[in-house]
């Protein structure tokens, strides 16, 4: 598991701002910081991909450069992932894109969380590098259910899971329930889940902070 904030970088400031209740009053800044964190994590993931050498012609002479060889598919889990995944779209600007609608079903405190998938649209995935983008890895159930659904559309060359903040319980759930190889990338690993299955210290509801409270 790669954890971005274990290194000192500008990412730490962006993380601080998306968590801070005063900064959260500005939804535009929240979305911008989520996008920036997506860009930084996409850059880190890009280091693990395959490249090929290509000859290019500059205004003065010919030169060699390494260009991305892998075909990338970025799949966003709606709605909360949209600002975060925009950072991935900025860097992987030739990628294909997919979308999954996932939501928690109503439940009482201390009852198990169940996930409903109500939308799925992806390109064909065979032999492509798939990046699943979801800002909050809480229970891990939406990720596991989403991956089971997308694998019907092909067998990826590699599978990456990218999140802004992860809980240990979600990381454990992925290890125990994902039967396909994957790489997990997060900007931060937090302390725990509370009785409502929110990440602590976390940041609250990422979708509501970005787009307003849902009914």
C-alpha cells in the first residue's frame, strides 16, 4: 500500500484543508484540493506503468523520449469521486473512462453496511490498466462490489485502487475479499471507523462537501 502523506510534500497542505471544518465552508476550494490530490496520486501511479521509447523531432534535431505504453482506464465511483478523479483525467489525458453509481443502503448504527450499485458504464477492459477512483475507503464494500461488476467487461492487465483517505477496516476488507491482484494507493491512512461507518478523523461526507447535501 502506497500512502502519499508519509512523505513531506504539498499534498499534506491539501489534505489539511479538505479536513478543516473552516476550509470546508468553501466548496470550490474543497473540489480544487481534491482535484490536486488526484493529480499527485495519479503522478505516483504513473511511475508504476509501462513506457516505450519513441523518437521525436524537435525544432533543432531528433530526440528520444519515453512515452506511456499502457492503455489506461479510469473508473470513478459516483458521485463523490468526481473532483478527485478529475485530477486523474488531467494527467491521463488519453485514457478511457468509466463510471459506477454506488450508494449505501439505509441502515441503523452498528448494523452492517450494504451497498447498492445502480449504474455501470465502462469500456472494454481486457489487457488495460484499470484505476478505480473513490475518495473514501471506509468499509471497502463498494470497492469490492464495483470490481466484481467491472470484471464482467474484461480482464485488466493491472488493477489500481486510488483513494484520498482510507480506514484500516476498509484495507482489511479488501485483503480478505478481493480475489484479483490489485495495488492500493491512498493519500492518507486514518485511525478507524466510527459507529456510523465514517472514517475518523476523516473529513465527513466528501460528496456533500463537494456538491451540497443530498436528500
